């Protein structure tokens, strides 16, 4: 039995009929590369023999009475692998748009909280004989890094697989009753005054590093003529169509670009890979806003998740994440100028983030009483308040991945494309993984607010091409 932390629980609290807290990914494989027959049963056998290595796949939620404490993960005594594994096919001709339409509809649906919070769909019928594996798993159980660790368990560095030590079945630990949970909660609450004092100390200690007086004009959107203030995020981002309440429906587009092209631009301009990624994605978003007559004068701000997972936490489930918020230069048409701007804003964001304790976001989430936090989240989302005073317009996340070939049940992995989550006030999310010399993008948005996500994906490649023709 393992207790969720405050950030984990937040991903449960955000769920409403219109927004879900799970994330997912599409793994596209070529069955012709497998050394033997490749089928749904092959996949099932691989998952079954490794399920003991995948705690998030075997555990379900156990809530504390009255929401007095964070929930627990417990072994599901009625675990049924066949419930979680599904076998379907994509409509002809099985191209990317048919795949994306099918997956987006599945991604809209909530997970059953009475069972372990994951599902895997093996999707046949892709063009060229390819097969896709779509897995969705609740964000309460994983972050980007721990999600990648799950892939290392399911995937192999060789088409011949690897030896998995046999696992002796054991009886699941008894699920504690309500009185036991309340006793645990009472003991935990005794430590809260100390936790609150430590949190207050860390906040006070961090104030000088935040340079509040220098940033004050930017916090209310003033003083935009000063570059040093422009490079700092405002407390409230400019309002865009992305910051409206969302519907329950999604659009998703996926594709990849050559990682070498991004590295070449990075070397030419003396920036970082992440600077280039942010610049080309912000340029694509700018094009969409211009085409829809919705571009604000002030730069959009992006939330950029970052991992705070330490070496000692490798292999842990749950979330070990923080985030930076930075302007991304959508007010600049010239991509080279935008790249220089993004490089500056990210430098400032990193300096500010490094000056603040990395765990402060988690500490805030830990300190909030779970029942109060859940009610507050419902109040915000039920009344459409999330987008009114948001500090960011969209999420852009770059997750590093392996640069060597991987195999799923013997079939070579050709690409892995992420599907993240969106919420009221942030109707667009652009996430990418790196794999085998490619950057694999997944662009997800609300279907009603941003119906043409493929245009954003295509513009990312065009923006990279624009940078390739420029010099600093």
C-alpha cells in the first residue's frame, strides 16, 4: 500500500465531465520485423509475464473516509488483465488522420476508478501493415519520467526479447478498513504544523530570489518596453481562445521531425534544443492565432513541466514534477528574433526556478487538506473560473527518450507519440518525445475551440524550416 502525494491527488481532483486526468501515448510498430508470429496474443503474453514489474498496472485507488487524507494505491484483489487489454482496428485507409480520430475518441473517455487506472488498445489496420498500441494511464500514477520507465519494462532493446525472472504469485495484502485509515490519517495530521512551518520558511527564504519589485510592472502587463521585464512572466497571461472552458471532446494530431535538424539550428544560434522546440511550437501557435484573427499583442505564456525526480526516486511511481512559466514570443513574427527572445525568457525562468526550492509546488499540494482541495477544484472548474486569471495559455512539454531502437513483443518501435491532458483555461497541449533520431509530437486540443490541430502540427515543421534559412 502506497499513499498518493498532493500533486498526484490534484490530477484526480481536476476531473469533471469535460476533462480527464489521464495521459497516453501511441506506439507504432512494424510486425514484419518480429522474429516470429506477432499478434494480440503475443502482446498479451508479454504484458502478463511483466505485470509484476508494473505496480501502477496492478493497483487501484483506496479513498480515505470523508476525504481527510490523500488516497492510497492498493493491490487490486480482483485484477483482470483482460479487462485492461483491448483489441480493435482503425478504419481504412489506416492513415494518421484515421488513427488520430479513433484515438482521440478513446482518450476522451474516463477511466474506471474502481479498477487500476489504465487501458491498452492494440489497433490493427494501419497503412503499410503497421500496428499501433495506444495506452492511457492516469496522471495520478505517473509523470513523464516514470511513464518512460514503464516503457522500458514493456519494450526490449532486442527483437528476441529478454529473460524475465519467473514471479511466484503472492496473495495481495489485506485492504485496510475505514477505522484503520482514519487512525493513519490522525497520526499524519499531527505532523502538519511542522510541515506548515517548514513551507513558510522556504517561501520567505525564496522571496529575494524572485525579485518581486523588478517584476512588478510585468505582473500586471505593464512596462512592456523593457526587455528585462518582458522576459519575466506576468501573473495573468493574455486571454486567448485557448483559455475558455473546454468541451468533453478532443482533437489530436501526431507526427515527427528529424532531431538532427533541431540540433543544427541549436548549434547555429548558440541556444539549446529546448529553446528551438519552444520557438518552433510558439511559431506554429502564432500562425494559428493569426489565421483565426485571435493573436494578442502581448506574448503568450507557456507552462513548461520539468522533472525534479532524484536518483534515489528512480523507479518510484507518482509525480515528481515542477513547472516553469515563461513568455514564448508569439508577439514576434521573425523566427530568429523569437528564438533569441525564448532563449532569454528561459534563462530567466531557469534562474528563478533554481532559486526556489524544487519541491515547493509539491509542498503546497501536500499541505492543502485533501477534502478542501477537492472542493476548491470542483468550484473552480464547475464555474468556469480556471481560464479567467490563468498565468499560462498552453502547455509545452519535451520529454527525453532513448536514441537506440526498441522492440515491443519483437516488433520494432517506429515512433512513440504522446497524448496529454487539457483542462479549462488551457485547451491546447503540445508534448513531444525524442526517439531514435526523431522528435515525436502529439498536439491535443479541445475539439470545439481548436478543431484543426493538424495545421498546428504542420506549421511546426514549417517554422523549423524558416529557422534553417536564417543566421544569427
